[in-house]
C-alpha cells in the first residue's frame, strides 16, 4: 500500500474515514454530504510503522469486494485514458459506454 484515500468533509476539512482503496473512500463520500476524496502518500518510517501527513488514525482495510471494485475502477480509468489518447471525443466515448454489450462480442 503506497497511498491511502480519505473521505474528507469539505466544510471543516475533517477526515471522515481513511481507507485502503479509493472505492471504499468514495462509498463514505456518497454516504454523507459535503465530502470529497483526498489521497495521501504513505511513508514507512524506520520504526516499521506507516505514516501519512495528517494526524494519527486507523486505516479502514478493504474487503475482497472492495479490491474487485477498485480493479474495475482502475480498468475503466485506463480504458478512458486510452480512448482519449486515441483521439476520441467525449461524445464518442459516451456512445461506446452506452453500446449494447451483445454488439461487442
């Protein structure tokens, strides 16, 4: 784990939850109002403990379901980046997303 994802209250900048996966942090954001996801790098200290550049807190570990959902999100973002790099417009990308899955086979 090189980074953690925090659900942060945008009104007072308070960390609501600190999570191993981005999708878990997104779930905490969706569960409340005035929240956004912030990502923090993890620094491993010589004492063997992991630190981040905010106050001490517990990291909410991901479940196997969270990791599968995170892999899907990562794949979607990778595909989107490839489509943009290939010169596709936003309208073309939206059209692909809406396509009937049977047409792909």
